[in-house]
């Protein structure tokens, strides 16, 4: 069972770091090459050559926390079978704390993978760099996270409605006598799955772009590879960033993200 949890967490982490690597390679390319560059092969090569150990380690931590939560749930069932309500209630609280801790680890891991893609660091230094980067820019991270959730929800709803509408129209054109309730439920489920998968990639791309922007900003806002749409934003906020850097809160990414 633990191997299943680890494999599941590993596949999720691998997808996250691949998307983050693609966005990082695209972001720091010259503007004239961004529209025609092929970043996927380079991202796959870099991840499988340099960062599989970090992905395995991060997914192992998530799998351990999930396994402990399932163990607590198992013993809760045993306590309920033995009519021991006190122990059952304590185990419910333990499960709740483990669930929150699991969500925190997943959040930190996602940002650590983004830092690995950007800087080429190992997992623990990357997680530390991601945590302090978020603390230094928590207002902007919170704002982007809230907007990203809204856009993601709207995107999921749009994909669900579009899938149901297209499926319904195709069904009516091919089989007008079929009652559409069951097919519509199937279309809605398929649309929900596709929408969640697509918008999860979009959300991760937004988070990675924000990390790239923060790194470029903390380096002084002079990176020539920043898209023109972000240039004015870097210029207006560079003074506040330099003030923070003068107080010792620095972040210097390495050149490993070019791999």
C-alpha cells in the first residue's frame, strides 16, 4: 500500500517539475525565441538526468504523511469497533492534523520543484529558498493564488459546460430518440476531469511564472528575458525590492536552470 502511495505521489511530482521546467526554460529565453522555442525535450532531459532524486525524495515525504494518516484512520475504525469513543476522537484529531500537514507539504513541495527547475538546487535547499521567497512576497503570492483559484474555477466550469453542450449536440444529431440524462452525466464527469487536469497545468504555469518574475526582480529587474508585459511592473516595484535586498534578504539563483 505504501508503494502505491509513493508511486502516486511520484507521478504527481514528476508532472509538476516537468511543467515548471518547461515554463522556466521558456521564461528566460530571449523574447524573439519564446514563440518558436521547443522547451519540452530540454525539460524532460534535464529532469530525468539531474532531478529524479529530488522528485523521489519529495514524493516520499508526501507518501509517508499519507500513510500515517491512513494508519490513524485504520486504528480509528478499530477503536470504534471496540466502542472506545475517546481513542476514536483522538485519532480523528490526529487525522485532521495530518491532513493539514499533508496539504502544507504538498504546497511546499510544489514550490520546491519550481525552485529546482529554476536554480538546479537539491530538494531541501530548494524548499528553503521557496519558503523564504514566499515569505518575502506573501502579499503578491496570496493575490496571485486567489486570482488563480478564480480563473481555475471559471476554466473548469467552462470546460464542463462546453463538454456537456458538445456531447449533447452530438448525441441529438446521431441518436435523437435516446434519453440524454445518462450521457449528459457522463459528459459532465469527463469534462470535470479534463477541466481539472488542464487548469492544474495552467495554475502551475502561473505559479512558476511568478517565481521567475520574483527572481528577475530580486536580481535588480534588469533581466533582458522578462516579457514586455511584465517590464513595467518590474520597473515600478524594483525600488521596494532593492530596499529589501539592502536589509540582507537576498536570493541568488544559480545558472542550472539553463540545463
